[in-house]
């Protein structure tokens, strides 16, 4: 697999919700598409995984160009920029998913080589490498197996109320297959950093506030030193990561019509609904009510 740097290529348009059409009942989407010509540089609001079924094209980011053919897979994180040129009879399957919906159990996914760095890191952390498009090549057998999974997902998505369990399990199965086909591995977090991640995830799961100073008493370093180590590993301070994960958890809860915003705020330990709404807007660019409206959460 080749990781490509996109820092200098400029997007001329964005693949957004108007195109992807995700919702609370359909938090992922799969599309079979024929690519009839060049596609100008563009970025994405969501992860896009593009599987080439037939034909050829030149794929471009600032880091270089590649020839894509049957079995090629392009993985584009949110805000990753890429383009296609010299397309020849190319047919692709595009897969999109709402990362907040799949990120709840990411610690268990970390053990699967490459899965979090390829498919969640841009949403979880703030690392330069996590925004870079990646390309990998599947064998004919791997491509056939994944296409079969995607067809099953497409069939389930046609149902009025598709099974969320089946969709999530099927998506994770596809991501695991792709992770195994890649040569991406992750560097383990230092033990101290991992302990902070674990504590933050427990705090989010249980609606508790995070206290870095209390946690650092277990380690022979100062909270400031621990915070610097955490930022080097993740691109975020511990407090920023805690707030990011709280809001991502809130997003997942808000997709359930049974969870009113006030109930979500209380469950996650916010002082009041107004505080929750302000922090949600700061992270998501919209309020909780607008988020629910965007993803068609039933009232």
C-alpha cells in the first residue's frame, strides 16, 4: 500500500451529505457507479472507500500518481484530497459510513492491524498522516469476497428499517478484510498514553469527568509531561480528546430517537443542556437538534 500526501492539492468541490445521504436508519451507504470521465480534485466530509471493479484510471494526490485497475482500493479520510484522470471503462463501488456510529468500540478494533489508522484515526485523533488518502491492491479472491459483503450490505440497506447490528457487523468485516490486505501497521501507544486513553474512554462510557492530575499520580511524571506525551502520540491534549470523545458518543446516542438531547447531556455528565449544546456546536459546527435533523432522526 502507498500512502499519499495531499497537503498541496486543492479541492474544487466536496463530497458531502447531499451526495452521501446518510441517516440514523442508514448510517452507511454503498453505491455502484460508472466513472465516465476525469474527476477533479475534491475532498470529503466522510470516509470514502472506493473499490475498482473494472477499467483503469490514474489516481492523483500531491504525493504522486498511480494507475488503478480491478482490485484497487482507494481509502480517503475526511478532508483528504484526491482526483482521477484518464479513466477507461472504470466501474467502482463507493462505501461511506458515519464514523461516530462505528467509533464506540474502537479500542477493541485497535488490535486488528491497520483498522483504526486506516478507517477511524482522522475522526479520533489529529495526526497529519491520518488525513492522507491511501491505496491498496486486493487479490482477485479478496476482491470477490469483499464485493460479496458489499452486495449483502446493499440488500440490507434497501429495507425500510435495516438491522443496525447486521450493518455494523458487515462493515467491520469489510474493514478487517481490507486491514489484512494492507501493509499498514500501527505503532503502539506508550503505556502511559494508553492508560490515559483507557481512562478517558471509561469516563465517557460512564458519564464521569476526566481528571488527568489524579490519573498521573500512578506515574512518576508530572501531569504536564504526561499531557505532552499524549499530544505527541495523538495530536490532541488529554482534555481535548476527552471532549472530542464525549461529543462523538453524544452523536451516536442522538441517532436513537428515544434519546432526547437533555437525556444525552445528563448521561454524559454535562452540567446542563445549554453547556452540552455549546460544546456540541463547537465540535460539530451545529447544535444537537440540527444534527438530528441532518440525519433524519425520527421524532
